[in-house]
């Protein structure tokens, strides 16, 4: 379905529900619009958002070189969620309309030539008080930076650690559990998915993806679920801290990153299968406008130093990301980030050894729903010459309706 047709469908649905709904709620800018039918048998919450991005990429060489300039609508999303017949039965649909979201897959025909429009299509049912089962396509319970919405980031985009090691979206089942131990909170999340990534429409290649995550909040819950949005926009009055650990096994993976990347093909034209094992740990802290996030990630392939017929290898290596920021009462925030990724010693990897230093400045007009963000990154390659280093300036606006 073309993005233009999806937009028209969104408007048509709005018009239809406006005519039949008993209640229409639009509480404030950025919170979307909620429709409730006359018999209160469900709800539909709709929202939309856009991110416009400008990039100036300047390589650093002894003689200098012309800068590369990019401009794009980085993200354009439509989101629908609510409940059906019972508050225990919830759903979420998210569609991506930008070129980055709908680009055709490099999956050797595995997706049938379809654009990747569907991001999330998941149903959630609360089985008992502390346990909810999810079914469909959505983000796996991976590293915190990935599960935090792209709308709610502290910098223009996620770190290089997330880019190289995250396990992204997949289709399958998830179980989510939540327990309170005094003031502390303990969360468990498990999933079994196909392991092939989002929008796959062919038979499973063989093997499944198994993910387990545990989170511990020793100082109690964050205000407004603040452990899953960046920056201390709620200005926590008492210190808040959360730890998370994820383990993931993708059996029979054929893509470089499991759910992401190019497919590896041997000299006979067959898909290459590998078991990818990933471990991720993270920590987030917030108090009176100060926030900090730390993440580490590790991944290895059962094939070790394998390189396919096209010179491709799996994303195996180690990386860590450290960032912190302070939000002033004027709603300006300054933040800094250091990221480093490296391949495993003696193993073939699609990951190059490098580090990034990033300084960010943000202005929150209406929280993460209306903001202006800029950052400057020094991207340093640690395995090549100085001529590979570069400075990257980015400017981005976020508008959520």
C-alpha cells in the first residue's frame, strides 16, 4: 500500500469515527485523538508524528574535502492503539511512511518485493494480574535504547552500539510479568519469535529466536514510566534507578544481525545458517533534571570467522555506550555521549573498530512531542588512517500530533 493511500485511509477513518463515536477526546497537543464507541466496547487512539533531519558530514583529512549534505524526512509514522471489548485485550498498530521505513528489503526475495510499511501489529492480553501475553510483530525485549521510542530519544538518533547489536522487531509470542517487592519493581520478559525480522512473508528459514530480559528498579517506579523515555522531563524528586539484562539466541540466523542486515550466501548460492548469541546490559538513572544511560552489548556467531561468497560476515563483537544530560528549567538540555564498538579478536565481523564522541543540545517545547535537537559527533575509526575520521552535525525537528 502506498504511503499516500495510507494517509487517505487515516483521514477516512477519522471522519467515520467522528460520525459514530460517543466520545472524542483530544486532551492536549501530542497526545493523539481517542475515539470511544457508543457502547464503550473498545477504543481507538490515533496519533501521527514526523521527524525532519538535516545532516552535514565533513571528512577530516590533511587537505580537507567537500562536505556531504543530506536532508530527509527521517521518520513519518501513524500509530493506532486501544482496547477491544475488554481493557484486558489491547492492541497496537504502527505504520512507517518515510523512505527509510518503506525501503525495499535486500533479502533476496524473502519478502516478495514488498515495502516494509508495518512496524508494529501486536495484540496484548492480560492473562492474570501480573502477566500479559503478546502476539504479533513488535520490538523484542532487547536493549533499553532500542525499546525506547525513536520519538523519545536524548539525541538525534540512537547510538552506534544500538545500530550494530540491537535485535529489533520480530514476529512471535511474548510474555511480560511485573512484580512489586516493597517499593522496588521487578520485571520479566520472555519471547519466542521467528528470528527473521519484520515483514517476512515466507516459511521460517529454520530455528527460532529466544529472548529473555529482566529489569530491576530498586528505588521504585519512575514517574510516567520515565525509565522508557530519555531525559528527565519529569524532574524526578527522588533518585530513580533501573537495571536491565537481556540474553538472546537466534538459531539458524541468515542475516548479519539476525533480524537485520544482509543475507549471507555461500558459493553454491545457499543461505548460510548461524546461531547468533547476544547479551545486553543497561542502566538508567534520573534525578532532578539529570539523567544517565549506560549500555553494553556482546554478540558472537557459531561460525566464528566465516565470510560468505560476497565478503559478508555476521555482526559479532562488543560495544558500550555512555551518555548523560541535564535539563534546565528553561527546558533546554545539554548532553554528552561516548560510544565504542569493536569486532571480536580473530573473528570475521561486519563491525569495524571505532568510537564516537557526541555533544547534543535540545529544546523541548512540549516534551518529546514538539522539540528541536542538534548534535555534533566526532566519528573516529580505530583500525584505519586518520583520513577516515569525520565530523557529523545533525539538526532535527520532532512534531507529534
